[in-house]
């Protein structure tokens, strides 16, 4: 095993980790603001992928070009889902909330399979393809662009939360719903916003993935388990926590796979997950 | 009496076992038609395959009953039913198992006890074939399985079960036969082998068999990698392979992971001399469409290919008949199912009877030759376990965006391209 292989693997781990982070950020935000675990989050990713695919297949528009449009569509979809469904279960028992988002997951997968068939699709001939050599290591151009895109979107979300009034209102609602309401913040509006941003983040991850990952109705399942681990590791509700935890999970997964054997790669991640649950249940960056 | 039906069927089963005869046997009289029960997934997740198989069976029955005069080499092409049964016609009785082993068993029982079929054909899904054939075994009715590939099906010591298709183990043996023959032909030595398989039952069984066969056949196995099929990335797997530096990778993957692995090979510059793939994802229509020229030169096993028609005119003639009806070509599945019914009809004809024991005996004595089949097999001949010993798979190589038969060499439409060019030397 050479230094080159280690470095190469590390780089691949960081790049896929950035995608995990982007998926997890939406998930952690929805949870942070309203304490609802969204099992249908992987389906936002799937919808983002299909949106890119169809814009590419029907109008020959590159996924990167349509990224803003897709993100807007997912934002609207997230808000709509909140207004139509989630709003009704805000004060319902946790079990009902779980069943609702779990049901949404099955529904969205079913609809996708019905409308677009269970076939695997992919985007061929996107602007980004091939690979580049950087300091002796080979990086796939789509993966590199996806990683950079994930950093940009995360930075944008972070900026929004920390530097804008609306973002501050969202954070305030997350910290204390009643107190924020007393300050004149409309909590339903904030919840809708959280769902919109959450869906948009997953959608963005979907778009960035679409240039190199096959697209099919169940694709969300591949990512959602890792996203939950990331959210947990970073601390429920913490956006920066999810960002670093995403990278960490990506790196641990590939390095664990390389050093211990690929058949253990998921096991390594899940052992880490269990360890965090046992010794630091609030997550690495979460508030107790 | 709340549930009379199940109780009655238990009694019937008991009676049948006690007397050592098929229950329906005595009731079955010689008549102008032979009823054959067919069990396939006509609804449910595999419904599209089920529909395709139904079409193939109906074509076979139609040829037997009404003839296909232009195709002289095909058995029963003269039409007019089964000659030795005074021209009795074949009548197919369809049953839908929905991909569910329990439903498959119930339907098999219904076909035997109520429809009084002379024999059963089915059932595509290996797990449904397992349960449905168990019922047939219990009643003593011949069960012909044309297309389930799980090796364990013929390891059960059944007396009434016959399988025409080669099974998974045979396919792995084929890989090594191919390597041996290729080495002799091209006068070179294949280097170290690595296996790269997904980690469900199929991939694990394949891994085990490859690990056993490679040293037996004189090959060095340098690495065995298994991976979860629902992976988001295969970086560490491919790096592990790359570090082992094999000249040949034997791979079993479903579609999603097959695509992901090929992309990762290219990204990380992993260029073995050859990738020898185990069907599934590598023969899906999406594989070439998605990867384009990056799919080139991969060799994968198949059970059937349309280009075989250039070596065996029968294939083209029968395929033309199928195409005229359904605007689709035969596939590895439908061609095997078609062949299955033909083999059964041949046995019933030779038995000159619809008695289960007579049909079973005739099936066991089956000896069909390659030129009467649309499959790339050496023929059909069953061993004591009911497995056709003359079946074999073929290997196809992707060249110019098409699957070309490259092995067995006497059926090949193209020379093997070996080694495959390195990624950075491709146009």
C-alpha cells in the first residue's frame, strides 16, 4: 500500500463525504427547527436527480446549468409538502410523525416508479466528465465539481442562517419556538422555510450526484442511512456539525474499507454511529 | 366444518403418498388434448418477464399444434399435435404465482388436483420453483423447469424435477473452461485473478465457488472483494483491487453497482487485462446505453444471444416467428422457456401416454441434439438429479456497442479481444 493510494482514497472519501454532508444538512435543519425526523429525505434527493435528468433528456440542459432551477423546484416542493401534510402533524405524537414521513417516502418512491419506470437512468455527456490529475492523484471531474458545489451550497446556507434576519428568525425558532413566537416570528412560516431549505439542499445534492451516479426511484435508500449517521454524529440540528461529520463519515467509510477490507466499510461507519450514541449522544457538535 | 378445503387437500396428499401414485394419475384418461400447467409471475414485480415467457410458451404450443412447415429442423414442425398420441394437442393452463413462493405452491396444487394437468412447467423465480416443484414431487407429477438458475434446485434428490437450463455453478465452471481454451488457442497464460462480487446470496455463493475452482484449475487468486450492492461509492473496493494488481477480474454485480464500478475503474485508472462479468447488471439493456464506449471490451456470460443465429439458422427462423407476433426478439429467458416446453412435449410424445410415470421415464431418457434446439447447448440429456448435463452458457464481449458471442469458439461470431486496452489508451 503506497502513500499515493492512501492519498487518493482520502481524497475520494472527502469528495463523497461532502455529498453526504449536503444531504444531511437538510435533514438536520428540519429536525433542528421542528423536531421531526424526515424519512422521506432521500426522496428529495431522488427528485432532484430526476429533475436534472429530465431537463437534460428533454431540453438538453446541463445539470449544472439547471441547478438553480432544480433547487427552486425542490424548495417549492418542500414548502408545499409542509403546507399539505406536515403542518397537520406538528403536534401529533412522535409515532404519527414517523409514520407520516415514512409513508411519504413510500409514496414518493411509488409515484416515481409509476411515472418514470424502475429503470436505471443516467446523464451522459454532461459538461463535467473525465478526470483530472492533481498532485499525483486522480480525481473524477464530476466528483470534484460535486464536492465544490456541496461546499458552496453549505456556505450559502451557513451565511443565510448567521447573517440574515430571516436566518436568525429560523435559528430563534429552532432554539425556542414559544419565545420566538412571542417575539413576533410566525413559526409556521419558519417551519415551511425549513422544509423548503431542507428539500432544496437534498435536491442540490441530487443534481450534483446526477452527473456520475445512476438515477432510479430507490436511489434515496443508498444515501439516507448514511445521512442519519451523519446527522447523529454532527449533532441533531447542527448545520456545521453535519458538514464536518459528513466529511468524516466519507473518509472513515473509504479508509475503513481500504484498510480493514471493503466488506467492513458499512460496519465501520455503523460502529462509529453506535459509539457516538453511547458516549456522546448529543453528537460531536450538538448542544446537550 | 370451518375450513374444509385445506383439510381435504391434506387427505388427498396423504392418500397419494400412501398409494405411491400421482393422485390425479388414475383420473387422467387419454384424450385428444394434453393439459400442461404453467406457473409464471404474470403479475407483480416480474410481470413484464412473465408476459414475455407466456408469449414464448404460446408460440411453442402453437408450433406443436399447428405446425411451422418452413422450419424442418424443429421438432413437431409438421404440426398436428403429438404424433404418438394420435395427434393430441397441447393445451396450456396458465397460473399466476405473482413472484410469491406460497402462491406458487397453491397454484401448483390447484393445477394438479383440479385441472388435472399431465405435467407442470415453471416458474422463473428460483424460490417459487422450489416450492411449486415440491408440490409436484409430493403428487408425483413431472415438473419441468426451463430457466431457474439456483444450483440448489437439483441438489434436493427429487424424482419428478427436471431442469433444462444450466445452473449458477455451471456458469462459473464455464469461466474457467473459457480461460483454459483461450490460453491454448492464443498460446499465453492468464495472470492472477481477483474476484469482485456483491454480498447477497448470489455473490457470496459465486465467490465461494470461484475461490474453490481457481486453485484447482491452476490459477492464482490474489484478492477476493465483496461489497454491499447498495453502495454509494466503491472507492475503497477498487483501490483494494488496484493494489492487488490482478490481470483478470471476475465480477458479479447488479446494474447500479455494475455502472458505479465501471465508472470508478475509469476514474481511478484501474485497468486489468479483462473483466469477466457474471451476467445480471452487465447484460441489462441500460449497461451499454449508460456507459457508452466505456462499456467496451467487457466480457460477460449470457445464456443466449441473437447473433448465434448466424451459426444456427433455426434460431433466426424461430425468432422471426416470435418477432412477427410480438415485435420483440427472443431473450435469454424466453428462449429457454420455449425450449423447456419443446423438451417436455418431446418426452410426452415418446411416452405415448399422459400417465405421470410414463412421462417421467421418457423425460429421464431424453436425448435431444444441438441442431434441434435454439439454445447454444450441446443437447438435452438429464442426469439422476434431473439436471440437463449438456447445457452451457456462452460468453459475449461488448464491441462496437453490441454483445458479440465469443465463446464457445465454435459458436463465436467474433474473435476475443484480449487484453482490453488501458483506459488512457482508449480513443
